[in-house]
C-alpha cells in the first residue's frame, strides 16, 4: 500500500483522484497499526458487510488485494490483482482527460 500511496494518491490528490483502501474481516486496531507503521495517508475503510468481496470477487487462485479503478462516470475501468504503477498511471491520465458525463 505504501507504493500505491506514493504512485497514485499523493501525486494525483490535487486532481481529485480518490484512493481508498477497503478491508473486510480484519481487526480495525490491527489496520490502524498497519496504517501508522506504513505511513499510508489515504483512508482505510472497513467493509462490515463484505460488499467488496461480493462486488469484486478474486476468483480461484487470485490473491488479495485487488486494485479497482473507477471512472468519472462511476463505471469500473480496471480490476487488477497486482499493482502496476505504470499501467495504473497511464489509465489515470487517460481518465483525467475524459470529460465529465
């Protein structure tokens, strides 16, 4: 997550790109400790209803976490099982160039 913070959250904060970490099933105190230890600055949200695992299933053999990029029109533009800074950056630049719906 620190790489996501450095590559996406911080550079694009002024462009209204929002980054959230969503966790489900983990102890909130452990997540708070993780955030403090790693220095992650974007919000970490608890999914108490397991919506994220239902909406974005990993599938067989795919690890958590997943990176989901959503466009200005709220459509899912990308779901990845690993963070690729170059691919994510290119897609974000493309999405920022799109007009609002």
